C-alpha cells in the first residue's frame, strides 16, 4: 500500500517496511490511517450493496403481491365487474409501489 510520509511528504510503498525510504521517519500512523480508510470504504460499499438488495427484494415482493391480488380478483369475479376490479387493483398497487 502506498502512503504519504508525515515528515517529508514523500509518497512511498509501505507494505514491507515501517519507515520512509527517503527520510527514515516512522510510517506507523499513515499505515494505520490507510487501513482504517480501506475498512471504512469496504463497510460503505457493503451498506450500499445491502440497500440495493433490500430495494430489489421489496420490488419483487410488491410485484408478487400484485400478481396474486390480480389473480384473485380475476378468478373470483366474472365479466365486466372483473375488468373494473382488475384496473382498480392495478392502480392501487401502482400507487403503493410509487410511494417508496
């Protein structure tokens, strides 16, 4: 990992040594800071991915509930009333889905 030396400002590779190759200053603080930044970045990316998965799950759940509701309305009522109820349920489900 590359870090910036706090003493001389050099940008050095700090994987193996804990001292700056240019001035000999300790790189312990910059190494720890870089590790913490990497962990924070990974945690933020994981949170974003979880939020995306949760949103996808909610979308699939609403689509499934909508399909079940439409099938129930369509199967239980015949004729002209059925199409009216199907449109009404679709409108209600669309309103629920759009309010996120």
